[in-house]
């Protein structure tokens, strides 16, 4: 699958219509803590995230829930795909394995189910279902393709002395 195909797939995804996106934002820290606690109990955690990356994982969980709340407020298929691509590339570069997302995404979804009204959590689940379906494609694409954010970032510029 190509990034263009992922863009098209994301365009088919219905934007979540969450009535309690404020609740999702307010609960981000609590949900991140719960998700982190669940993963810290795993015997294979170091295999999933690499040695010494517990703090990075914890920060990722908080950023994850904050980002999910923005999707509920403003969904843009291209920026969604570019952001997930950036996340996958960045965290794999830090020692996380693709299996991490296969464990983390269902756990995050479970945490959300416990903190949102049923009608809202069902809307958010469409995002998780989509991510779980395409996470292997993101991993594959991330091996050869930089995200939009990486291409515009200062680290990609060469020869600039500004």
C-alpha cells in the first residue's frame, strides 16, 4: 500500500461525531495513566518499547489521547495519515516495535470505553478500528517515506546557516 492509498482510505473514514470531546480532553491525563499502568504490567514491555523507554511511552500515551480528542473536534484525513506516519517513524526510531501498536491500540480503546458515554466511544472506535487495520501499512511505508512534518522540519534542511 502507498501513502496515497492511505490518504484515500482515510477519506472514507467517517469523522467521529463525539458530543463529549471536552470530556475526552479533560480525561486525557487519567486515561494516559491508566493505559501506561496496563502496559507497565506486561512481561514483554521492554520487547515492545525498547530498554529505558517507559517515560517516552508514558508521554506518548498522553499525546495519543490529546490527539484523539482533536480528531473528534477536527478531522482531516491527510493530516491524520501524516501524523500517524510521523508517530510510527519517530517511535520506531526510539526503539519501539510495530507490535507495540498492536498491543497499545486495543488497550487505549478499552480505556476510552470506560471513560466516555457509549455513543461517543462507538464513534471513537472507528478511528481505532481503522488504525488497527492499517498499522502494518504505516510501518511498511515509514521505512521508506518521511512524513510531511519531517520534510518541512528544520532537521531536513541542509546548507542553511540561519
